[in-house]
């Protein structure tokens, strides 16, 4: 199975009063083959300290184990070359058994860190839209030389630096 680029995002919410709009958008993106949710843990704590949690993944258990094996193999290769590749694959697949990367201790860690009347979510997203583009570049003999996400705050910082240089 081909996996696309993977991104982890962490978001927080004050006074979180969810109506399902975020999960609905994730469903829309999945149905359009734009993203796939590898794993999600969301925790909300009300004013009395009561905790609600949501865990979700679009991967089957087999896909989750394969994803874990690939990630583990890459880490193992980075640590010990070819010898670490196989060991890393085995180690990486184990935590994904059951189809989840985030386990119950991760959920409670997030719950402990979230103040009352707030919520937090950690999501690991696979960008499915990029698979065809990546393959086309590879098939044409291209190689990735650099990549980065550009955040709107980065553009504001560039503008501030340009203004500072123009004032000198």
C-alpha cells in the first residue's frame, strides 16, 4: 500500500462546544481522497472536570500495522542501517496492533494537560492527494530536494523583515 505524506497537528479549543462540524469535514476530505486520518485523539474537559474523549482512525487494523511497520523500519534504518530496518519494522508494527497509534495512556496524558472548559486534539493525517503527484515526479526521474509547510505567520514575518530592511 502506498502512503502519502504524513502530518501531525495539535489543536486546542476554549469553551469547546462541538456540533460535529470537524468530524464532518474530516469525513468529506476522506471521501474525496484528500486526506486519511491515521489516528486522532480528542479530549474535552467541562467546568466540573468531567472528561469526554473521541478516538478515531480511517485505517483498518492491517493498514495501521503496515503503517507502523513502515515508520518503524525508517527509524530503524536511520539508527542502524540495513540491520535496523527489519527490527524497526517489527517494533513499529506492535504499537499499531488494534488499529490505534494513540493508546489509553496518551488519552489520559492529554486529559490531564487540558484545563477545565477546554479541549485538545492530536491528529495524524495522511495527505492522499500527494501520492499521484509524488509518483509522477519519481517516474519522471525527479527527486525531492526540499519541502516545508508555509504558515500564514511565516508570510507575515517575511513582510515584517522586508519592512525592516526597507527602513534601514
